[in-house]
C-alpha cells in the first residue's frame, strides 16, 4: 500500500523487482486513491438510490415491541384477548418477503414498489401534493395512496404487532397463514408466456409446507385463516387451463377460512372484507375529526360517478350511467374518467369527487364488487347500487343486510333493468328523497366508517372503536369458537339470516327510522362528545358456517401433493 504523500520515506523494492524500477510518485498515488474513493462513494449512492424504490424492512415489518418468548408484543390483556390468541406462521420468505422484494416485477403496467411502502399502505399523502386540496391538514397524516390489492400485506403487518398474538401454537385459538397469494398470482396473470403451472406453483409449495405443520395436521385447517388480496375468482380455476390459480379449490384449503375483498357467496369458507382505501387513521380522534369534516361539507353535486366505459363489454352498464350523468347536467352530476391507471395513480381525484357529491353511483366492477364503494362511503357519500351482490350479499360482517327489498337506510338500490329501458332516471330517483332523509342516510354511512377502514396503529383505533381488521379477527375467532362447540347443523346458517335490527327498507316510499347509533363505533352522536357507557351494538357478526372437518392423516395429505407435483 502506498505511503502517504507527506511521508519522506522511500518504499523498499519488492523482492524480485528490478533494482532500478521506477517508484510510483506521490502524486499518482494520490490520484489513484482519490479515484478509488470517488468510485466507492458513487457506488454507495447508486445502491442507496436503488433501495429507496423498494419497501425496506423498517417500513414493511413492524417495529419490535416488548418481546418475550410467548407474547412478542408484551403482556396479554386477558379481557382484550378473551376471544383467544392468534399464532402467525413464520413462513419461508418465498411466500411473502421475497414477493415484496421483487415488487418491480409484480405488475406489468407499473411498479408496485411505492404501494408496498409503509406496510402496504403506500406513499403518505403528505408527500403527494394532489392530496392537499382533498383532505384537511388535520386529517392529511391519515391518508395514503393505497392500492386496492394490498390486503395481504396490511393484515400480516398488523397481526405481527397485535396485542393478542402468541408465538406458542399450543396457546392459540386461531392460526394465520401470511401467504401473499394475491401478489404471487397477480405477477402471472398477464404474462405472455405464463402458464397454469406458473400460477399454481407457489400455492402447491405453500400447502405442502403447511401440511407438515403440527397445528394444521391436528385440525385439518378448520382453525386456520388466510387473506386473499384479490377477488376470490382469481383463485378458483377448475381444470388445467383458464384464468387464475386453483389455490382455493385444492382439498387442503377446504376447511381454511378465507378473508377476501370479494367472496364467493356460495362458499361458506369465504368471507368478504372491505377493500383497502386510502384512509388509515391512527386513533379514534383521527376518525372523529374526519367524520366531522365529511358531515360538515357543502356538496355541490347531487351524484357522482368514477369509472370508464368498457367498450369490449356487451351492454356495458357503465356507459348507461355516464349517459345518466350527462343527461342530469353538470349542475347535478360530475364524472371522473378512470381509463387506464388514472384513478390508481391519483386517488385524490376520486376522493374529491365523492366529497363533493351527496350520492355516488356504484355499478359492479370487472366482478360484482369494486373498491369505489368504500371510497364513496369514507367520503361520506351515500352509495347507489344496482346489483345486490355488490354489497348487500357480500360484506355481511360489515354492512347492514337483509332479504330482497329490505336494505339498511344507508344506500339506495335502483333496478338496473328499469334504468336501462328508461322507466326511471338516476336524477329522478335521487331527487325524490327529502333533505332530511338524505342527511339521515349520510349520517348512517359516516357511522360505519371505522368498521370499513384499516387503522395504521399496531393497536388499532382504541377506545372500543373497531376497525375492519378488528371486525374480521373477531368474526374469525367467534367462528372457531362455535366450531369447537360443534353447534347443530340447523344453527350453522345463522350468519345468513337477515338481522331485523340492521335491515331498513330503502325505496322512494319508505319512511323507516334509522337504526340506533352505536357510539362505540363512531356514531354521529359520539363525533362531538365522548362515548358514554356501553351501548348495545349489533349482534355478533361472526360466521358459524364451517364445513365438517374430515380428519386426514399426514399420509393422505402427502399423497395429494405427490399426485399434483
């Protein structure tokens, strides 16, 4: 190594070198050293900039809590965890972490990396100027530019930090499988050379791994649950070819409860949970500040619609709604064109539309559901529905439900066939509601906001206010409790029976009174005052419909995989 340029000592000749060989000058040594240093610094800068585009561990995983061997997030509150403890499997990284690290390749049209930051919430709205006009400063910190397909990441992060998590499987009531199957299959759905084997590979490997775990072998999966970050139909391929993967229809998944942004109503193991929106409050104070904001807004439009016509679809209903908006005139309706990724790239545009509208039109999306329903409700607008499966028959743990023609006073249902042939108009139906009734429906929608959003705090919203994950976990634990009790078959369908306390008819002739508020979940009365006492909320929403567990020996499970591999 060359000496410092200031050193007077002459370096000795190396053994075997010519006696008169030229010795490098101090200047050339300095130049070489400087060049190496600059190259090293440049390399570090390149690596640093590259890593900024990826969701690093500090943003993806929760911060370590007060860890113990059994309860990684501190001592368990017996009252808070009375329903049971949750065990989160530590899966091989190929099933979750590696997918996040490969975020540039998950989607063919744009990078998923920005949407996987902050534990799946995406970029903070405070860093995106487009959100500044749509949200008040007091609520800006609660908003993110969230992608609709991040449920798996959001739930996993939250459960890792959950107060009722245990690392001792013998103490657990429920077992969560954090497989990001939606991210995995989404990376293969549109590839030119993608095959069914590509879409199935990770799911088969996951189930092979899971079937060797003692808790799964003991129960056959009936006390296990998983999240599906895409609609259930992307995981229900029958046969060797076709759309999506066959993950959900594999025998090993028969008894596993699935929380999906769109569920199959004919499969009792599927449970519909809300799409992630951009609103992720940290506390009840954040929720109530936002509720006050949306209820106090002056809304200049009668109704709004976010979407785009689907020219490739026969009898496209979105085109009908765009015509309805045009016929109503700009004084009564505004539409946001969501062609391509316009609304994905700029969630603030949709938020501004719904904040300025009393009602929002919610046709079915590419499937029966769409995230826009929840964007609409978070903005305090009343959804107008045209398919019962878009909400009433889909999100039974979250939204008021009932038989045909008997919905809660939080939405409007319009017969799409009557609308298509011109027997009714959207403007005509909505103008038929009194101001008082519209206000009542808005208040009911705003009351439900906490239950349809995912909190950003590891402990949830607090003060007895449940968010979407609290509702889902409570339902799962209750479902498993009932299954352990082996309730008779005739009681199993209780989840699907209409609840008269939640059902209120919504038609132009109805004057039904709104359902009493539940101050524990952000009722209008509680927005301006602290909740006093414990009000009687709606009946426990948990499902009790579980398939009979068929005990399978490890040999039979492994045989299934031998046939598929």
